[in-house]
C-alpha cells in the first residue's frame, strides 16, 4: 500500500536544517514527503510572527517543537552612517523602516530594544511597507511607505542609503551592507559579540520558524506530528555532521567546525534542541514580546500550540 503524502511548503528549502529533508537524505517515516512551492499544503515552516497572529485570531494549526530557522536579530538593525545613531537609545526620535509590524525579525529586534536596551518604541517613527497591524502598543504609530515595485528590502535599502530613513530592521542583510557601502552600517559594529552578550545575559536564542501542520491533516494522520519531529531531529543531526563530520561539506570556511565548538561552549551542547523543555526561555520571550507589541491580546500559553504527543517525545 502506498504511503500518504505529506505536502510541505518549505519557505527556505536549501538552508542546512531543511536540506536533508528536501534533498531526500532524511525520510519522514510512514509518509511520502512532497515539497510544494505553490497551491495547497499540509505543513510548513511557519514564521513566529505569523504564528502569533494566527493563534490570536483563533486559527487551530498544530505545531511541533522543531525550529529550523533561528537567528539573533540585533544584527538585523542597520543604520545610515550619517544619522547620528551610536547606541540603541539613539533610535528614539529617528525614522526606522520595517517590512511590516508582524515581521518575525522585527518582533525579536524590537523585543530586545525594549526589554534589554530600555528603548521606548513609542518614541521611534516607524515607517512600514505593509500595513499589517490591526492593533499597536500605546503611543506607537505606523507611517505607510509607497508600495514598492519589487521586494520590500530594495525600497528600504534605497531609502536608507539616501538618508530618507535613519535605520532599517529587516530579516535580510540589506544589499548596501553586503556591498560595504560606506553610507550604511550595522547598529552594532561587532554584532557577534553583542549578540553573544545578549544570549549570556538573557538566555534567549530567537526562534524564527516553527514547524506547523494543518489540524485537518493531523486529524486524518495523528501519527504525522511525531513522525515529522523525528525526521527533523535526524535532519538536524545530518546538518551538524556536514559541518563537523569526518568529511565536511563546508570548505569555504576553514574553521567552521571550530566555530561550532565555540557556539556549543557558549550556548550548551543542546543549543539547537527540537523539544519544548530546552527552549522555554525563547518560547517565554516569544509570547511575551508578541503581547507587548500587540500581535496577541494576551500572553499566549505556548504549550497549547504544540501537539501533545510530539511535545512529550523524549530526546532533543
């Protein structure tokens, strides 16, 4: 008998944590995994901002504690070199561009600005490409930018380099930063050290994506959440092996395995855990920041987001 299909919409099919699944190295036991670019799908790597908004609106999708995309977002704050921004508090009174209020990178970056650096978000002039916020924190206002002809990052980058914006918080590194345009820079010049200090003091390793399944699919295939979580754990291990193994595939960074060892020394052996218990600090911050920024009307109980069988699966 043929296996049921699990149609998965990978937002980032080629990143190292997803690649062992999309290239067929790792199988989902009991299912035929089908990568879907368009149309209907059964599961996806859900952005945390979208997950929070969906949960607040009553959507009942089912998550598993697999987090294939995690990034520290202090490096996402990029500034015009002539704007007089030398510290986070200098963002107050400035024009800061964002793709949208619910964008995941922005939620994490604003959460750090507000809670770690004591920045008053209401004193920042927020300019947004997408009007995607039905509610906002007290005093926060959004100014709509012109609809871009292309990607939002291109408009934000053009305005930042021209001095029409003082800073941009974006999920991606802006083109002007990658080409080392002297007119722009990151807020934190040594963002690696800053993000490591942030982790040491808060324990927060931001979660960008949470693997999510449609409840109707789980109703038909109740074994799917556990099977997919087990596959994601195997895929993570393959991704680590491709960097640290006896025949690594990463050659352009000569000391990639050394960097991995450094990260483990700072963050612990299980820093990329696919379970609930090892991620409570980040999950607590996730729902707290979402409420502070009015993505959700209350602080959500993140335990209710996860399939109970998957959440109870032993291991990491």
